[in-house]
């Protein structure tokens, strides 16, 4: 698969909206559960680009070179204050594109850019993962993450049932 791994830009609003709404429609393992509209997405992308420029976040998207469709994304958000030695990671890939190495490519690009940007000031990468998302848990373990805590009843699943999530970390 021919991909472009790049930072999101302001002109990506429609592509980003299509991407997030496809993830929501898949009922995948993300916190958003309601279809987003163009105005809210425009504001989110504007704030995200601003945070990239202000070096608060490292964010890359995977764009299918042939279709121009955004098919994956990964971000490392630098925490503040007493947690400034931690980045919080988020990653997602559209269903039809999973299992093709896109997540690993996105992670590696975010990791490299974060190392360059924040250097030795950051010590750990942290993420949360739904307890019923075994594929993601296995993926994160391959990247060197370990479960460090479980938060019971932290997520309202698609059927309204409350499920837990794991906190996973690895050294930066």
C-alpha cells in the first residue's frame, strides 16, 4: 500500500471528518460515539494544527496516496506540570486498512519526531485501551508497552454496558 505519512493541515478538515466518522460508524474502540459535524471538526483541526505549531503535540496521519483518503492517525500529546515527563498516545486505523503495518509506521514516525522535539525531557509513553480490544493490546505489547493499571467501568460500550480499560506504559 502506497501511503503518505504526514502532519495534518487545516485543509484536511473534510478528510479528517470522513475519517473520524468512519471510525465512529465502525463502532470501533475510540471514545467518540456520535457522528461529528463539519463545524466541530473544523475547530478540532484548527486547535490541533495550533498545538502542533506550539509543540504541545506530535500528530501524523496516514493518507492513501491513490485515493487521498486518510486511513490512520497517531498522536503523542505532551502532558503538563508534574506529568511533563509523559506523553499520552492515541492511535487508530480504519478497519479495511488494519493488519497492514500502518499503525506501526505511524507509531514509529510519532516516536522519532517526539524524540527529536522533546528529547530526554520525556521518560514515558502512556495510553489507555479498552479491556475488550485484545488485538490492540497485543499490538501495544509488541511495541514494548505493559499494562500498569486497570480502570474498572471506565468506558460505556456500544450496548451501554460498562467495561474497564487498561493503562499501558513504556519507556520513551
